[in-house]
C-alpha cells in the first residue's frame, strides 16, 4: 500500500514538472548558443553578454575576468534533442 502511494505521488509530481517547465521563462531564448546544455528535456544557454539580453526574465551577473557579464537563465523545452545552432563557426 505504501509503495503504491509513493509511485502515485512520484507520477503526479513528474506530470506537474513536465507541464510547468516548457512554459517557464519561455519569453526569451537566443537563436544561436555556444555554451548550451540540455538536461531532462530542457535547454539552457550559458553564453555571457555585456548586458542582460532584452526579454530575459531571469538574468544573473557573472564575473569573467575583470569584466562583469550577464547570463540569461531562461529555459525552453528541448527541440529534437539538441540545443540548436552555435553562434560561432568552429
């Protein structure tokens, strides 16, 4: 009985999280990203910018050398299992 309740709670929690994440901070995501990471069906771009990008709802300051830069912590649901194109051509 306890095991069944635990499984039911975990399934409901997973459904809730999967429903919230795609809509969380979905108003800004760059068209290209060099430092992109994907986990659990979510993409996050860790590129640093001299100013907080317009439209970013969750911007955090980061120190890169002597210059203060900003990263947008907005997320989006993963598209085709990839973060998208890179900005710089290697």
